[in-house]
C-alpha cells in the first residue's frame, strides 16, 4: 500500500538502503520532453532486503528481452529517476554503451554492486538505469554531485572492476544540467 | 556508521534461498 514503509521480514538480509524499481517506455516518434517523460515512468516495487530484491527481480522480464524504447531504473527510495529531482539536480551519470545482447548480464552485475555497497562513495549513489534502444543498449549509474571528482573516479573504477568491462569500452560522464540543456540523455 | 556490504557471490547465493522464492 502507498506510503507503508517496506520492512525487512525476519530472517532476511537487510540492504543498506531501500530501493524502488521503475519502468518507462517511450514511443520513439513522440519527442522527448520532461513532461511526457514523467507521465511515462512508473514505479512498481520497493525492496528492503536481499531476499525481497530477488523476489521482485526474478519476476521482471530481462532487459535484453525487451524491444523498443524501454528503461528499467533501480533507485534509492525517495529519489525519482528524473534529472529535476532534488537528489539529482547537481548530479550526473556514468554512461556505458553496450552492443546488443549484453544488457541483461551487465544490468544484473551493476545492481548487485549497488545493493552490496561496493562503490564506497557514501551517500553519492542515486540509482542505476538500463536503457534498451534499437542500435545499442545503455547502462548508467547516477550520483548526486557531478563535480565530486573523488566519487566519480571511484565509481568509474568500481564499474570497471565489478562489470569486468572490456578495456576498450567507452565510458562517459554526463551531468544532468547538460542533459537538460540538450534535452537528451545520451 | 557501519555500512551493510555484500559481495556479488553472497547476493547470488541468496537468490535460491527458500525466503527468496
């Protein structure tokens, strides 16, 4: 029920934070504008324990099996996966472009790293997104302070380690103010 | 304060625990 705090059932392993799943789908024809983007995004589950996460995650279609323009987001409870959200307005994201067929594996690994607190950047992490597009898929991880270089570098290095990325993988950092300026995410 | 840290193997091992079904 709305607003009811998600608790950790007895015997289950608590997560450092509660996380909410979101799903958004966009018809490529309609131009991206914040208004309709906000209309298209839906949250569908909040988890507080490792076992609750698996119960929700194991019922979600794998991103690699999605077609068209779809995004899955897993964000800390209370942070909306929108540039304008208070937690995001001074932030940015690391963007990793993946050739088709890799999204599901990398999505699971980046989630496990986030849930397991592997990034060691305090409160900086906001959430992770997998974006399914026609030519390529995109993985991104959002953090709160774009100009906190210590954190953004540590996030990048952790991503390389936990995702076991091929060395030539392109990783770029984009601030949300830049995304708002050119009204494009990537 | 202390942080709750889990490595990837620990999290994957919980996937098939009865509580996660």
